[in-house]
């Protein structure tokens, strides 16, 4: 897009400085069948009219290396979530959080012919209940990999520590490995994040993405060459598309395509969504992190800014764990994500989160506003069900 396709001129996208490599890896995004429904103001502020809940999946990734090694990045929510540690079960029930899970990731893999014995390691973005699934459903030959500071912050775990949010059964009798971003020779940074070359061949990196929780990590997989394209597995770096879009590198377009609200009007002018924006900005995200939510608000905000840099790069598909807007767009496991750019997944999904602001759009008093081309003033009840 040229600058006149945006409401404000975009700044140049920062260089990510991803090392060159001819080695790619196969990535599948797994719909873990988990569905969570929580109050949005616990996570994000300000509250925008009509968007009071954070509703979404808890996705997982299957990563297959040419050597035959297989990894999982996150496991979603365990099917029997009532068997999480007592402190977490009490938190879910006390706050009336809505959690629904049909299958464990282990079941989904086996249903599609993937032997659990073939999974070499499970990488957890962090320790929260909606990412750790049920590691005990995998054989002891499967390693558990966590981020820096995980053990110091979370051990001893349940039941030794009865108030712990995680059970020591997850790593019992298996190799339990904590990543150190300083253990490889030379300092490696991708974007602003410290990076760890997992296989040593440039096909898959772990990124140090601090702030949300102790040892939080993201994943970055190279899925094609010529051009080099990547999948960014964001975990809980962000929780909604409006937390990292729009930005100074990717402002609101003059016309948002595909139209996220086709039932309301024939075209969707970016200026309409700018008026919904809490700050009336076309180049700042709609949301900020609720200050009491992350472990470290300054680090978490810094990480969000880093995610914006990846998201602005046309060769990187950013997939956050709870991004509802990805459902129905991406090809989920057993399909692979490697051809995401060819299939235009990013273009289709990028602004889809804006449909969450349908009520706020409807609330705009058009009678006292300038005429917006293509916008229909006719009330349409179906608009409320976007």
C-alpha cells in the first residue's frame, strides 16, 4: 500500500534483522477446542462500547523439523480444567469465568495420526492455566521447555506449595529444561527481542518477550524461502488485535478491506473506526494493558511495541494465543500454515478484530457528523450479531 491508502502516512517498518537461512520448518496451528470467555477490563483498557468480554480460543502449534523432531508450542486448556491446581480452579469459579474444552491437544494429535511418542518437546510460552494444557498426557520421553526465570519464580510447585498455580506433575520424570538466551555463542537479537536458535539452523527461534509472566517466550518459525516468510507465535504477548493495531507503521487504512462489518455498510471507511478509537487516533492501538494485569507493566508494554514491529512486516504472520479473529480464516491442523502468504491469510485477518466494535460504530451520531461515503444509516438488527 502507498501512503495515500492510510489515514496518516505510515512510518518505515523497523528492520527485524532475522538471520539468513535456507532451512524452513513445517508449522500447523492447532485449534485446541478450548474456548474462554472473561471480562475484558481485567486485561485491557479502556472498555469500548459493546465489547465487555474477551472471548477466544487458546491455540497451540505443532512444529515439525526436517530431522523428524516434533515440538508443540503451548497446549491450550486441559479438558478436565477442574483438575488444575486448587488456586486456579478457585479463581475460575469465584470469578464465574466461562471455560469450555472438548479435547486435550494429545487427543487431537492422536485423532490425526500423530503418535505422542513422536513429540520431542513441549515448549510453554508461560505457566498460565490456559497455555499449559495437560503435559501429563504425553510420555516421559517428551521434554518440557520453559523460559528464563520460570523455575525461580514458580518452584516449588503444587502440592509442595499448595498455593502454586502449576503442578509439579507436569515435569515429573521428564527432562525439564529452562532456556537461557545467553547460552549460545554471540548475542542474537531479532527485532528488539533476545533470540535463541532452537535447532541451530535458523528454522525456529524462541524470543524473550518479558512482562506478561515470568519467563514468557514467543516463537518465530521460518516457513518458506524466496521469499522468507515467518509465523510469529505470540502466546500472551497480546490478547486482542486492538492491543497491537493500528500503529505508526500500520495506520488505519482509508478503506478497511475486507470489510469487517459487511452487514452494516457496503464499505468500511477507516475514518469511522478512528472516531471509535478512545483517543481518535489512526496510528495507535485501541487498547492498552490493564496496569494490574501483567507481572511487569513496563516490560509488557515494551513487548507489545515489539510485536507491533513484527506485525507491520508483510512477511510475518502474527498469531496470538487468544485471537478470535483468526478462527474461520487460517487453515488449522492437520493443514499447515506454510503457505499463509500465498493464501493471503494476513490480509484477510488483519483488521477483522474491528467487528468487535460494531456497537460502538452503531452508536456514532451520524446526523451531527460529516457524510461518510458508503456508510448506510439504515439500522440493521443483524449488525448486533457480528
